């Protein structure tokens, strides 16, 4: 087996798991749309009120929807022994963990970013600001999935660990959510977008190592 084979195998397997039964796309999308569209029923449908809180609603819904698929990212690999085999390969385990998380983001997270403009329009957010803000939602969504992957790795050995994953991941989401909301309000030229990019780069540099350490503990 070549050094790159575990990475390709992990990426392809993660894509297959995320698409299995259609839940990889439909479940996060349904949760995202449902969580965002319930707000007008609770705070009222007045345009000025919705437009003032619409950006925050989108970020909260994006953060929560990113957790929907995290339970199955590593759990199946631990149960069928594949994770133990990957841990014995020469390829660093943190690269395997990163490949699986990014694959899940491509299937389950990227569609959420593409869905933000129509949901934002329904929440009376300025349409002209939604398309430029997709860069912020993309960066923030990737950070959410990276930290969610760490939580998923920590809870891989726990049956029905969805609640544990939420408890572990949500505090890590706070900086990204704050800078993301500010970046979408300020627009592409605002300084908050740089801070949001920094939080995403920080997650990209830390989360794979943290996830691989958690996975090694689960294997041992």
C-alpha cells in the first residue's frame, strides 16, 4: 500500500458515508432551513425586526446544522476496525482525519453555504449583502466542521454521542460565530473577515492533530 492510499481510501469512504441514504445532504439542509425558518414564527414577521437579526439567525443555524453529521464521521471506522489499521500506516493519522472531515464538509457543509442566500432573503436580509457574505459563511462553515470533527473523534467510542459532541463543539464555535456575524455585517472589506479567516486557519492547523490524538486514544 502506498503512502497516499490511506488518504484516498479515507476520503472516498467519508464521501460514501456522507452520501449514504441521502442523509449527508438532506439532514443538515433540513435542519438548517427548519431552524432558520422557525424564527419568524417566534419573533414575528416584521421586516425591520427580521432584517436586524437575520444574519445572527443564519450563523446560529449554520453552527447547529454542522453538528448533525458529526456523530458518524469516525464512529463506523472505530467499530469495524478500519481506524486501527489506519493508525498503523506510515501516513500520519492527522492527515487521514483531515481528509475525512473535509470530505464530510464537501457533502454536508458546502450545500449549507449555497443555501444561505435564499434562506437569508426569506429572513429579510439585504439581498445585495448575501452573495458577498458567502465567503464568510464558507470560511465559518469549514471551521465549524473542523471543530465538530474534533468533538466527533472524542465521542467516537460513545454510543449515541450526539449530545456529547454538541457540548464539546459549541464552545469552540463561539469565536468563529462572532467574527462571522461581524464579517457579514461589515461586508467583504471589513477587518472582521480577516479575523474570521484567522480563526479558520487556526482550526485547520489544530483540529486535525487534536482529532488524531483523540482517535489514537479511542483505538488504544
